[in-house]
C-alpha cells in the first residue's frame, strides 16, 4: 500500500437520535457501525483501522465495540475532542488511509445524553459567599452573572451572538428565533431527528429563556445516538463494484483546527477564528469556494451560533450574516440551504455522534438519497462542527463521478 490523496466515504449511517433507554453506548455504536459497513457493501474484516469517538462514557469504547462487531486485531484509536469528537474520529481514519497504512477504515461516534440536562464547563452553583477568592489554573476568571454563570455553553454562545450584533448590527431576539423556526421546520422531513415538530415563531420566543437571546427550542437537544462512516482510498474503490463506486462520496477536504493564540480567547473561547481558519483551509484544499456549495450542515448548537457561522464559513460577506439569513438563502429552497436535517436544535446533539451525522446528511444529498428533503442536483456540500476547548472540523464532500 502507498499514500493516497484520493479518499472516499464508501458507507455511512446513523441511528435515530432521541431517547434509547434500552440501549447502551456499545449497542448504539455497534448498530451504526454495522449499518455503515452494510451501506458500503463491506465487512469488519475489510477494515484496517477503527477510530471510535466518545466523550461521556469513561473511555475504551473502541475496544468494547470490537467485541460486539468483530475483533480482528486492527489498531483502535479512542478519540475525545468535545463536540468535534466524531469529526476527529473520521479524520483519524482518513489520515490512516491517506498515509497508506490500510485501504479501508471505519470511524464511529456515539453518546448517551438523554436527560443529561445542561452541559458545559463551569456549570456548578456559585458559593454563597460575600467575598470571591480566585483558585485554580483559571481562577482569575470569574463567572460574572447568574446562578451558573456564563462559563456554560448557553452563556458562551449567547455572548457570541450578542457580540456579533454589537459589532455589525441588525440582530434581535426575533431574528435569532427565526433561525430556529427554520430548523424546526426542516426537521419535519427528517425521520431520524430527535424532534420532528414544526414550531411557530411565537412558540419559540415564548418558551423558557435559557440564556438571552436563546430560548429552549433555540438550544441543541441532548439525546442518545451514534453515527459511523467507512472510508476507502481511490485505488481500492476502483476494484469494487460499479454500484459501490457510484454511491461513494469523495472527500475533497478534511480539516481540523484549534484556537490560535489571541488575548481574548484566554477568557472566552473564540469560535470564530478557528472556524474561519478551518473553512479557509478546506476551500483551498478542495479547490472550491462557498458559491460552489449546494448545502451546508453547520454546528447550530444555539441559534446565535448558526448566525455567526454564516460569516465564519464565508457563506456571506464579512458582517453580512443578518442580510444573508433574511434573504431566505438558508431555507431548503434557498440559494445555500443550511441545516436541512433540522440541525442540532431539532435533529439532536449526542455530542460525539454529531460530527459524523452532519456528514451523513451531506452524503445523502449528493448521493440523491435524502428522500423528501432532497436538495435537487446537489453535487458539493460542507459539514462543520465545533467543540469548545476548542476544536473545529470542516469536511467538503462531492458526488461521485465514477
């Protein structure tokens, strides 16, 4: 075997996201893996690497999954990278295949999060003391407001959205709610979404406020789920059947970034810069630009996050995210459909599965297999995911020309 720049997704699948009280992470992960192998027309015996992503399960999930799906002695990489865990697992498999270590590999992301409640660092109640005393490595930074402070995910992304509006103008509570209205509407066409329910603007704005301007329906839904993908190099793919070649999806770009050093990101994670860097690298690697994208699945962990990522992914000009959304471009019948799956707010967000699930959505459209929500003529799509800490994964995928 030799190094290859020609990498394809051969098979991909995801479980239904939601509550699965009768299944543990091994059950869910194995279900997604076996379905992805079947989708690609291959078996575990064909795999040369397993990359398994899991954040909350205690470690070693890859070896546990092997016992369920087949122990073949191949190397296993257990990956943990916040909300970018699934995308990182896939990139791990891609790199092994690109390096020529094997012809095929499989990546899986799995999580059990139903009923987990509010997630995020710093989510412990403040001590009832009149004098605050700093302690620990990050003790110089206090959570400045509320019972749980702004160091939790809702607080962080609320600030990010408000900061964008402060800098460029045009944002409002209603505008952010309209983004969520779009995603909940899109979810009605996705049978694998945790919530497939249309919500009116009034319902969204009138629901429980989590961290202004995000109400509960504007926040990602913690749930159970798994997603898996099989990757193959081009030389091996060309030995497979014509049908396998036709359904394979080309990986035009696979990029992972972290925060570059900036003074501000020592206090608040800078989700903008590392996403801008990741998208720039991905476009250059793929040889395409934002105008070439037929759909985008981006990390809408909160409605405020979706807005800023329009800008970060260069779907619009700098500072133009509000006008871009209000043009109707991001609806499934718009110029650049965004989150036609329903996004994290409706499809759900089982952390480690999300990165591969976003890729699953894009793959199904460029294959022409997305059913009622199919974006007609889709050729190229982008999948984006971000995990605070911070890590950003961007993949650009293209319809097979074989």
